[in-house]
C-alpha cells in the first residue's frame, strides 16, 4: 500500500489509458506516483527499478491489477518529459533484457493437473508453443498494436460455421472474454447448448449441457491472420477453455449450482471485437516492439518437470556472434504463473513467479538434451472443477489497488491465486535460474501510454 511505502512519491489523479477496453465500457481513474519496484525479494538477484511510475486503480471496472508491457513512455501533462516504461527501464539496466519484447500465454486452469501460464521478458520459451512462420505487423494505431483478422471460427460438433465472414479484432489481456458479432454468439449458443441472461448480458451452460459437453469435448477452431484472406494460424480451443463458475449475484439463491458462465460476449459494433484471456489460454503471443511485429501460435502445456528453453529475441541488426567465452551477453527475465480461470468474469493466471535467466560465460562442447512427456491439449480429458474449487470474481473494493504504469496495450496481467503451487524448473549448466517466492498475493497493474488528463 502507498501509505506503507517510504519511497512512494504521489503525483496526482489521472485517467487510466484504457483506449481499447474503453470501447466496451472498461475505464476509470488512477492515482499516479513513483516508487521503487523490485521483481523479487532481497537477495534474489532480480532487478530493482528506482522511481518507477505506478498507479493505484480507483475504478470498480478493474477488479484486478495488471503489468503493462508496452515499452512506449507515458506523459502526464505534456509530451516534453516522457517517463520511461517498465520494459524500457529493464532494457537500460546493467544486465539488460535483449530487446523490447515479451511472450505470454495464460495457462490452463481447467486441465487436470492445472497448467502454469508463462511470461518471458526479452525472449520466449520454446516449450510453450508450436512454431509457425506467420508474422503479424502491429496495427497502424499505436493504441491498437495487436490487431488480427479472424478469418473463420468453427467447431467440430457441427458443420455450420460460427463466423460467416472475416472480421478485424484486437487482443487484450486486460479483458477476460471473447467479444464477437451477435450472430456468431448465437451459433455458439446453438453448438454448446447455452442460455443467455439478458440482465448481465452473459451466456451460461447448465449442468446437463455441461456434462454433455465434457463427454463430447467439442473443439473450437479460430483461424487468424494478418489479413482477412491469405496466410493464417489455427488456434484450437477445447471445451475446457469455456466454462467458468457462474456469478451467484446473477441467479436466485440456490439456483447457481451446476451452472457455468461461458466467456463470450455480444459486441454492439465492429470496434468491440476483442480476443481476451479466454483465447490466450490456448494461444501463445510474442510481441517484438523493435521490429513492430508479433506472433501468435498454438499454446503447448509441458509437464511440470519439463525444463524451459528460453531463447532471446534480439533487436534488428543485432550481431548474433557469441562472446569470446561462448555465451550471449544478454539476460532474459521469464515468469511462470499458475494458469487459472478465476471463474466469474475473470480468467487470469495466478501464483506469480519471475525467473531471471542469465547466460553464464562458460564454454560448452556438448549439451545434454532431455525428452519429457508433455500435456496433449486435444487428447487430455478435461475435468470439471469441483464445486468447492470454484473461483469467483474478486469484488472491487473502495481501496486503492496498485498498478504499474507502462502503456495502454497490451497489458499482461499477473495475479496471485489461492493455490500456492510452484512449477518444478530445472536449470542446465548454461542458465542460472532465480525464482521469486510466491507466498504472498500481490495485485499489481501497469498502465499505458498516452497524454493523461488530470481529474478535477
């Protein structure tokens, strides 16, 4: 809390820059200031950034904090004094991340066992996705970087397409649901046996249809590309992506048992088409701000004993020669989080861990490789979450929740969940791993770029 920090320097109250999210009504104010930010505890060897811009959320629309990783600076009153973002500050440290880039996938809460999500700063983990050669250029609007064309949507339980024509959509990790045309939502409703709550504007699946869907395990296929037609990437989303614990407030007492919320929403117009965290459970996203491009891939779910294989994303024109002692003189910060669906309105990764991978300056003549069993997303039986394990949306309180200021989009959210599980990570002799303790819940959000207007 800001009143418990001896280094907190309050600046003022300004509008949060939720440009894309504001299109669907997610907006609010933040209490901005500066404080020291550490990615780990004392002695972990992880970076500490002095005087980092931070904001406390004072809006009921944002129940959880987030870590925004757009590297562009923020501006409060004018553009003459830009304030560096978190990613830029990490790029400027004595042991910098290789580039202004990051990679993220949200994990899989409904799989058994649950699968951790992953965040890597300055690189990517090859064990977390199926590679492809499709590159997406950033959108022309800097506030809408992660623009994609959804070319088609289908489900293997019916021959009727769920999307009748290509649409332009945007990726946001601050939004939990998938916002689609009303006609597409109706096709989802037919395919999965959903009902619609006109008051909350949510889709639900009752207990009978839920059991039937579990048995049949329908798989949704979303084909996305840089353009409406042409090269594309196929992302497959099994049924476990789509069932969340329903909000009791939307039902009569005792009637919510066995009912699950289905995370799709009807868009009012084409500016509201958004692929949220429900999509990112099965998609892996890598954004490279130095080449102004990103990649989408099918996410993989390695076993907890699988060793991460972290690869740096180097800036354009950067020489790839190794140092005289054989190691790359860069470091990659990687985070692993318990992939969780907070079943209400929020799908979010939990149990935040940051790992700092440093290349040891040591020559190796050979490298030992390991072959480990991974989780097959399509052939793994999805298991229903027991009633006692349902995760409901965290209600927004009146107090200030702290967020780290960065930029508007993308905002990668990392949240502590209730289960204190830790992935088993084995380091080889070239990479030293530093792991953050995960015994305390921390909700931290970093907000975006733009010219902020001060509140009266």
